[in-house]
């Protein structure tokens, strides 16, 4: 059985700057144990990369979009239900952030970015995605995000995706 995986927006940048990028992309595409799903809001975020930014003489936005399209087997679009679930996550976040259980530096968290992360997690939960890969330890991979997703998903009888850091994802590919 294949693992269904979503790569967070920041992962495309991580892959792009890898020394062995071509080899890594080939491994991802040929990996029979997993399938990468793109998400429309991630593609939208990548599209918002300013056109004037260059990487190795090429337009960064085009490189990121091309990578997204190359790796993604299928695109999942956000639905009203996913937006509603993400709002549940965000309400829970606001409640928990007032407690002393989590050491939250609110300056690190932009409300817009948090909401997008929660939308990605909602899409993953509603589509039975096995793994969400990110390099964002401040939001997506934070303990509070994991706890929120698990709590709300349990209430709604949804399976919570495993949150995996980019380094571990890369190491798993090497096996």
C-alpha cells in the first residue's frame, strides 16, 4: 500500500536548493511506496513568489511551480468542509495559546500562515493523507499543531496525518 503524502510549501524550496536535486526528484517520482499529492493552496503560495527573485539565474517562481507540477501526481483542491475544519483548528489554537502548556512566541506566528497550515492539515485529514512533510518547526511541526489536529480530528472521527520533518523524509527516501 502506498503512503499518500503532501509536501508543505517550504519543502519545494528545500528540494530546489539540494545539491543532488535531480537525483532526489527522480527518487520521489520513482518511489513505489508513496505518492505525492499537491494542494491548490500550496501551488497558490508558490505562485506568489516574486518574479524578480532568481535562483541560479532562473526565475525562482517558475522553478518552484515546475517542481510542484513534476512531483505532484494529483492536485487536491480546498473545499468548504476543509476550510471549516481549519477554522476549528484555529479556534482551538487560540484557546490553547492562552494556556501555559505551550511556550508560544506569538511574534513567530502570522495568523495568515497559521490558517494556511491548518487548511493544509484539514485537507490532509479529510483526504486520508498518511504524511504531511514540512520544514516549519514553528507552526506545522509544532507540538501545539500536532495536539490540535489530533484533538479536533478525534472529535470528528478523522485520521490524523503523521507530521514529518523534511530531513526525515529525505532519509526515508534514501532507504
